[in-house]
C-alpha cells in the first residue's frame, strides 16, 4: 500500500546570511507561487519568526516536497 505526504518548505535567509527552512505540513491543494511569495513577504515584513542566527530578512524561495511511503507487508 502506498501513501504520499506533501509538505511546503519556505526558505529564508537570516541576519547572518544562513538559510532557514520553515516546513508546513499539508499545504492546501493547488497552492500557487504567488500565494507562497505573498506569505513569505508577510513573514519577512512582519518579523514573524526569528532563528538562532537572528531575524528572517530575505525570502529565498518555496518548494513542495512530496514523500511516498511504501508499506512493507509480510
């Protein structure tokens, strides 16, 4: 039996220039690049999160990551 799981990774740079990835489980189906870009802009503009390297200061990009799990049956 196969099962798949999709996550949305939002990638930012923090104050010290390191990449930080925020993972969102089960994003809405059909989410668009424009919606992802808008959400990332809100996060940066409103200083919603910070990291061990400081505030998130730049949106780098987003990606949908789908994992397929195959159950092993005896």
